[in-house]
C-alpha cells in the first residue's frame, strides 16, 4: 500500500511568518506531486504542483521536491489569516497506477492575526 | 475554468435505500473519480472511470457501484445505504492519463440514518 505522510499538526504561525508544511511518500516511482488547500466544509482546491526536483515558486507559495529523499514540502511566505486551512499533500502513482493520487491526511494550519 | 458540479450538497437517506450521487464536468475530461473523505482517514478512492462505460475499482469499492453512460457525467450508486457510508463524497475530473491534475467538485455530505 502506497503511503503519504504529513506532519500531523495542527501548525500555528503568526501573521506574516513563513509556514512550512512537509510530506514524505513511499512510492519511489512517483513522478507528480500536488498540494491542495481545503477550507473547513469545502472541497480541495489545487494550489501547487511539481514534477521535477528543486523549487517551484508561485506568488507566496513555494513547493520543494527531493525525489532521492522522497520528500515534498510547501512553504507559505507572509502568511495571512486567509491561509488558515487544511493542506493536503497528494502523490501520483507510478506504472499502471499512474492515474491514481494518494493523499496524506492533511495538516491543519492556523495563521493568527 | 474547470467546473465539476455535484448535484447535491447535503443528502439524508435511510438505511437500505438506494442512493444516487451525480457528478457533471464541463471540460470534456476523459477521467473521473469518486472519493470519500472521513476524519482521520483522509481522502480514499472509491471508483475511477477512464472513459465512457469504462471503470476501475479504487481502494474501497465495497458497497458502491458507478455508471458512466456519457462523458460528462459520472454517477456513484449506493445499492443499499448503510450507516457506515455516512461521509463526505467528492467527485473529481482530470483531462486524461497524461494530465495528472484532478479538479474537485464541491462535495456531497451524505448522512445515512
């Protein structure tokens, strides 16, 4: 069974700080990695995806991927109260399971004004 | 923008009833998915359809079936609803096997009494 593990949280940061969310995965063949944001009672919303080792930046968000360590992270700079949500890490399957996304259980982030 | 529409936001059914959850996407996506989301268990894949009339079992297909007669519509069927099927149900769609980004509908919160 392929697994995706996230730091359990909850994570609390002050407004303006950097929030760091981490994720490890077990499937060495995985090639695609996603971060979804989910507000309470709402559905997941894609905020970042990354396919290659290194960093990928989009506004205040940076995704980091290290395939050798099987590790992916999300940094949120200048955190805002509106960033308060659960963040889900999702990893694409490999080989015949490449259609499949395996999700972590999520990390609850609270940004305090 | 991709739009994935689930027919109901909230649904209350009785044990033993046959339940239909409907999902429609308007972006001509080939692939569609049904997940359920439960506290502490995360998102789990129930069924996947890669094309019209084609389906594959996910991780937890027991007690469910699906129907995809038209490309834009993917239905989840609970043949005889049970209380342990009380959950949030999320539909997602994806362009095809090469495009791994999944887009989610708003979700249906189903209560089985």
